[in-house]
C-alpha cells in the first residue's frame, strides 16, 4: 500500500476518534491494570465488541496524553502486509506529528506485527494494543515480546458496570433500592453486558451479526476451517449446553466429525473468547486437563442467539455470570478458577493460588426446596473436607445468612451483593 492511501485512512480514523463521546460511559475496573508510564506494551484482549477500544481511548484521554491511533479492523486495511507497516508509521507521523503514545487496535490482523511493535518499544514509544484472539496474541507475545507486555483481559460489562450504566443505586439499603437491584440482575442475566446493546433495539440481530463475525473472521478465516457449517452447529450446541462438561467424543458423534476436529473447534471458540473453559480441580495434572466445563463469555449468546434452546434455565445463567466475574476478579491476582467433582458431589467453583485452595463457591438460584439445599450444602462440606478449605460460600438470588452444620460454616450471599463486591 502506498503512503498516500494510508494517509487518507489514518486521517479518516482520526476524525472518527475525535468525534467519539464517552461522557455517558462508566469507568471499567480494568483501567487500573493499565500503566501509562510502563515501557511494556499494554495489551488488552477480549471478545469482539466488549469495549477494548473504548477502554484504551478513555484511559489515554483521561490521562491527558496525545496519542496516535490506527484501527486494523478496517476493510481498507484488509490486504495490508508487514512490509506496509513502515509506510503506516510514516502516515501516522504526518497526521499526528510527534507522539510518544501509539494505540494499535485489533493488530492481530497483520502478519509480523510483533516484530514491528518490538522495534517501536526499543524506540521508547508507549504502545497500547487490542486484539480478539487469545492464542494468536499469546503465542506471538511469548515468542517476540517476552517480558515486554502487560496483558489485560476484558469482558463485557460486569453487573456493577451494568448498574452504573442503568443508573441503578448500588449502595442504598432501602427496600426500593434492593428491589431495583434485583430487577436489574434479572435483566442482566437475560440481556448480558455488551456495551452497544444499551442503545440497540434489534438485540437479536446485533448478537447474531456479532456471532457470525466471530465465526467467519476470527475463526474460520484465521484457522482455515473448511467445514464452517459444522463449526457453527457445534458452537450453537455448546452455547446451549453451557455450564456442562465438554466431551469431544460426544460432540464428534453428534456432528459427524472426529474427536480431534471437535477438540480443535472447541479450542478455536475459546481462542476467539466466545466460550470459556474451566478445568476440574485435581492435584493430578492429567485430571485437570480433562472434561472442562463450558461457559459463554456473555449470556446474550444464549438468550439472543437464533435457534437457541436454553432460555428457561435461570440457574445456569447465574452460574455463568458468577464464573465470568470470578475470572474478572481473580486472574489479575494470579489466582486460578476451577470446578470440583468426585463420585458423590460437586462444587461449582474452586479458587486456588499456587496450588492452595482459597475458597469454595456454590451457585444456586433458589435453595428453598430441601433437596436443592441439601445437595448444595453436601457438595461444599464434602469438598471442604477433601480440599482442606473452610472458606465456604453459597451464592443465591436473594437468600442470605449463615448455615452451621456438622462443624462447617457456609456464608449464604445474595447474588446482587456478591456481584457488587459487598
């Protein structure tokens, strides 16, 4: 590509950038993980449209720094190659003048980008990067930018951020405020947290368009998938059966593909951040890598996806929301999130650090029936004994209090309070 063409594209993108108004948006907790003065590349990764670009733009603007910007998720840059990057840099300097900060949006679309970024870091530029593919970015970062990147994972809005956008009072203890928070949680479980859905009337069209872009651009094109229809059907099946274990043999038999292909497709869906896999907790490494539990990155992919069959299970939606919130909270603290299962019981989530179990968390929308209540308590007690952990939590939709049984203490917390960090 010639410099003049790149100059025109950069100028257009700069106008779009200057026109953005973020005055009505809430702050994201992940802002605290970005470091303006660091000599490492600040890399924000996550599913398409979760707000990565907005996070970086808001952060840089709030810090009052001048920065140059290029968005590689632009059809005019679709044929760009690594040898065009120097001409792009020239176009950026011609448009922005001198700059110390450079924001490269969706850069994984360009082959050879890590070497380019590495060179810019050696030139003492402060680089901010976003991307929508975890493995590609992780592999490239570990190969070419080892020790020179700060990776931040971003998800769609948390419940706390959802309340902030909806202007729902998150602190008042009044009956009215509590009722509004419960109502907001019911909406959040159904609608999910994609930022652009707040102003989108055609929610189903938006989600299905987003899903198509992820499968077509982030997976099929990048990994050269030939049987795209099988990939789509498997993604729909796994989204319908979220909060369940992934078994490659079962998936392969259902869709007429090999176990190896089923595993590959599952890994691609995770790498594009559409699905999340949670490993089973075990002190044996061979057990930890088998039978992951599958979650969706946002419940909108369940409720708003065409031909879905998982609308009614509100308990699974609550468990899924808790899973994403746990990853949001604990991964930056270098803690791991697992699930636990043995022959007699299971626990939804195990929080561990350096192999030591820190907390056991059970999620149940409603424990009013004796059968459900006993099942959840039995799972926590059994895991507590096996894993030597007495920090036991049971998250429900609205019940709260403490359960004392057989020398075990279980803290029962309403989901609204837990999700809001209370």
